[in-house]
C-alpha cells in the first residue's frame, strides 16, 4: 500500500473523530453543577491555556512513535526506560478503578429513568443495600467481560453515538426554544458577576473536573500518520477540535443556564441533570417523555459497554508493552477467551472495596455519586501527567534520539516549558480536587471522611504499582532457582 493511500484522513475527519472521543454531555452538566454560569469563563481559560497545547503535544508524540502499540507506555519506555513505562501503564490501568466503581451506579440510575421517568428509583434505598446491589452488578459485568463478549462494545458504540448526537441536538433545541416554544429562561438575575469566577479556594477545588472533561485526547495519537500532510493538517484538526469543544462547552453551559437557575442549582444535578434536561426538553416541545426515554436507553447501553470495555482494555494496555521484570507472571495468565483472569480478580478486589467503602461514611446515594465523580476527576488526570513527562523527555534530554514530521513548537526549550506548565497545572488541579466541594459542610465528619478517601485512594492505588515489581522479582528468582536445580540434576 502506498503512503498516499494510507494518509487518507483530512483535518475535518480528524477533528470530528477526536470530538466524539473527547467530548460528552456529562462534561457540560457536571461543570455547570460545580460553577453555574461562571463556568463559561472557566471553559475559555482551560481550553486556550491547557487543552490546545495538550492536544498538539499528543499529536507530536503520536507522530514520533507511530509504530508503538502501548500508547503512553511506549512513549515513556522509549524516552525514559522500562521501569517508568511500567509505572505509566500501571497508572493508566489503576486510575480506571474509581471509574469502574461508578459505572454500575450510572447504569442503575439510567435504568430507573427508563422505567419510572423520574429520579426516585434508588433515592429511598439504604446506602449499604444499594452499594451491595451495585457490587453484584459490577461482578456480573466483570464475568460478562471475562467471556470476551464483543457485542456489548458494538452496541455501546451505536448507543454512545446516539447519546452524543442527542447531546448536540439538546443544545440546538434549548437555544432556539424561547422563540419556537415560548420557553421562559430559568436564570433571570444576570450581571457581569454571574460569569466571572471567584478565584478563591472553593473555585480551585472544582478545576479538576474541567481538566477531567478535556483530557484523554491521547486516544487520537494513532491517527497522526494516517493524516494527509500531518505537519499542516494535524494541528489544524486539533485547533478545529478545540473550537468545537469550546463552542459545545460554551453553548451547552448557556443552554443549562436557560433551563436551570444558575443561582439555585439542584443538589442532584450531577447525578440526574442529564435526565432532567431531556425530560424538560420533551415538555417544551410537547413530546412528553420521548426524549428522556430515548436518551436514558441509549445512555444505559453506552454505560454498559463502557463498563465492559474499561474492565478489559486498560488491563491489556498494562500488559501489552510492559517489561515482565515488573509484572508477576501469574497476573498475565489468560483463559480460553484471551482474558487475563487474575488481572480481572485484582480488578474485582480493588473496585469492590471502593464500591462498598463510602456506604459506611456518607449519608445518601447522591452524596456517594458526587463523591465518586469528584474522585474520578482527581484520579483520572494522573495518567495525563505521563503524557507531559514523555513530551518533556522527547523535547529535552532525549531530543537527539527522536524525529517527527510534525512538531508542536520548533524551539525545544519552549516545548519543555509548555510541557512543564501542563504537568504542574494537572498536578495542582488533582491536589485541589481532593478537597470536598462547597456543598459539604467544612470540617464536618463527612468533610473529613471524603478528604481522607480522596487523599488515600490515589496514594494507595498508585502505591500498589510499586509492590508488583517486588513480587515479580521474587517470582523470577524462584523460577531461576528452579531451572538451575533442574539443570544440576
């Protein structure tokens, strides 16, 4: 196949593909719930100062390591060595543990909205009983994923696309609703102060959710070298992606402000906001609960697929390009479906603990849901740190080892400086995100409980990765000793 045939993606294709990968309606809802209409200025700042350089750095790394199969792990292995590559792979896997702990909650919530068309399906349940049900649900889907069932993933792709399309339609239909349906705007008292964030401690505890929303664009790096004239079209595609995300974030936030009073945000908006939005949209246009049911079904199927995929894929990333000196052989053992079954068991233990633990120290399901979502915004961006570390290495001390058709910036020192800025900002956002949000009474027992879990969870999850190389080293010694003994006999 000729090089021209392979390079068949235009900047338009690239921008659209990346937009579907990076963006989702939940990003709008969750950040509006945190900041109200002040989030509009926050979106402008985060996209211009963080997201654009992040996306362009990923483009350069993808072009530099176009044949790597392990993504970030490959970048780190080539530029910083196998031990750090293993830790990068471990981080990529382990940050999905809180994500997996929340997915069964999201499935149950969506199911409730499908059948009852309100948010009361699980509200009355005892938190311990509810989390036990969620644990059983997780174990069931863990078993399903271990069978190598790909149909769930295919269904999820269709459902995920449907929820994405409906999210864009939501923005268009709400923005036009006042003229078409006579809808009254919910946020009425609007001044300049409505949009300007208070850059105080409480504000900085919410920026991890913004970083979480725009992160993950390293998924598009394999497509750099399938792009026509990548040195020109890839950055163009990324800039268009940033514009699309900015427009979606800004108009989505405006739409939320039109539908919900930004000065009196519902306490359960993070948990149920997406469903409230589509329920109200159907009412505006005289269609009852049609939009709500369609969205809830599609979202439930997408969540099921995401759960199954996120159990399996991160483990494969961890094992794909990691040095066997750092991973015990027993963890890589696979069943007849090609599933690393002991890796699944390790996943079950860690996720099970995280599902059950908050039931003993948090009052209700809404608090637990919000906490897990906030914990995801603290833990998930930790994997982005490795992207920036790899970029600094490639443009810094290892710059003479690599070449790329596309460079984000020509000057190496400037490149390292931008990588350092993104690294420090991400770390700062994660640390600030550990502090409970303003809806939790400061210094209350629940505030201390959440703070402790927010701090301990990432430390323990990342720290466990340091134990595996020790176990692997001992296992390797035992195997070597056994072989030596057999040879001696």
